[in-house]
C-alpha cells in the first residue's frame, strides 16, 4: 500500500508547487502544457497561455518549477463559470470518477470559503485571484498527474502541519494579514494545523490548501511509518534567504495488514505523595471523563529515593489539553510530560450476538478484532457475562465458556 505525504511544513503550499512536486516525482509535464492548450482552444477569453516547466534551485535544493503566464480577457469570474469550466474539463479530458469528485470538491471548498469571507450568496460573488484560469490548471492538472502516477489507487494520503508565512499581502480588496481570508477559512473548515513563518511572506494560497485538505486522508504531526521510495520537490516563485522555498511530496510503501494507524498523545507524570485512596479516585475520575483511551499506574522509585508512581495516560491529541489540566487538578503534579507517538491497532468493532444458555436467550456484545487474514480475537464484554452469571446463579467461567461455544467466528465480520 502506498503512503503519499504532503510536507508543507518547510515553505507552505500553492497550486503550482503541487504541480511541480508531482512532475518531480515523474509526472508528465506535457500533460500540464496540453491542459493549458486545451483551455486556450476552448475559451475565447483566454487569449494566450504559456506554461514553462523547469528545474530550479531553492537554497541548494533541486526542485521543479511550473511557471504559468496567462493573458485573460478578464480576471474575475462568477462561481457558476468556474463550475462549468471544471465540469467541461472533466468530460472532455476523461477524468476518472474519483478524480472528478476530487476536482469538484477542491473547487467547492474555495467557493464556500469565498462566500463566507464576502458574506454573499455564491451567485453574487465575483472571484478575482481564485477566478483565474490559473486555478483551473492547478486543480485539474493535479488530478491529471495524480491519476498518471497512480496515486489514487491503494494509497493513503497524509498531511504535515502547514507553514503559512507572515506579514501582509495585497489582493483585489486591499491589504490583509497573512494568511489571506479565504486561505484561513479553508484551513479552519478542515481543522488543519498551521503555524506562522518561517518568513514574512504569503506561503499558503487558497488553491493550495484546498487541494491539500481534499487529498489527504489524515493529518499527522510527524512522518508515519513508511519506507520512502520517491521524493518530489515543487519550487516556489521566490528564493528566500531564510529557508528553501519548496513543497515536498513523499511516496512510500507500507505493508497493508488491514491495520489502522493513528497518532496519539502519551501524557505522564511522577507522583510520590498520593495515598492509595486518592490514586484510585484519580483513575476513576480520569476514566469517567470520557477523554482518555487508557491509564496505567506504574510503581517506581523517585529522585528522593521514595516509592512513587508513574501515571501514564493515552489520549487523542485533540483531548490533550483537557487531560493535562485534569491530571494536574487530580494529582497536584507540578510537571507533565507529553509525547506524540504512532499507534498501530487492529480493525475492531462491537458485535451483538444472541446466545442460549440453559434454555435462556441473551443478547451479549462481543468485542471483535480482525485483519486481512480474518478474525484475530473476540471477547464477550465481561460486565455482561457477570450479569448473566448472576441471573443464572452460575460461575462466571462456566458462563463464559458456554457463550464462546455459542459463537461462530466466521459470523463476526
């Protein structure tokens, strides 16, 4: 299974940087040049177009730069015009069903952001920067190259945190702070992680972030477990002094064992002054919060040579702040350690099954885990087993054995 990682943590992302990185990975530049010619031949208001693909160096990093120069009759269009152009390109260029869906979703993200920023209905908006044919080339060109590189098949896409730059930028409605309003709206809607800098310049464009947030399956803080096979660098327009102005796309492989991967937060602290009663109450309250995956209390010897405990909690990253505050409140700890790590988990679900024990029928939840080879493990929920045992006045181990004998493993997934 392929992993495709978009790394905009160096110098952000734009549409032509994405095209450059995909061409650097082996995409056919002629397909982008031909796309430009198709648009010129199809639309009279595109008077001329010149697309040049060349190798450039950005702070010593060899990258591919896609330079698009347009002579348009007018630079602004209504959303309905852009939708019509995309739909015609989808039909004329025979994009796949998946690629077509991506193209329309990318455009709709841009249009929705513009609608919110301007506070108008879509048909009342006149798009300026995002209304250019440049936007069409970026969107449709990305889909064409991804299909050529077979990146939509048997692939999982990841996105690293995005550098958005800083300072101010001039656009059709005046001067605004970076990131531009439409860019920030798209990132907000996608709940995407960003950071300012590393230069005082606009690094993330609306089209670039719309493509990024549409293609990826998952945001990650670090590279996932992967064997790197190919690297592609797309160069930006300016050669910054501080950092290489490049977008990096990495293609790697992972063995598909039907396993889920996720980045989780590991939160831990040392304590040496809690009684057993307080520690037990802490565990109960943390579990009852509904914000943690697991909690472990590990005996240790502290720096004062006193017996103590390491309290180790795993949680979703989005719940990290809540868990840290609650752990400090419950334990009185003066310091918390936080680690972000990848966790590999089996596919799993709860299946409810009817079982018959001593001529009585019961519905019991079964926790099932599996991978591509089939069921790996299944386990009746113990609290339910206990209730059945109490009702039938039987030992728990006998009830558990009878339940397992009632279950057909092949009927669990």
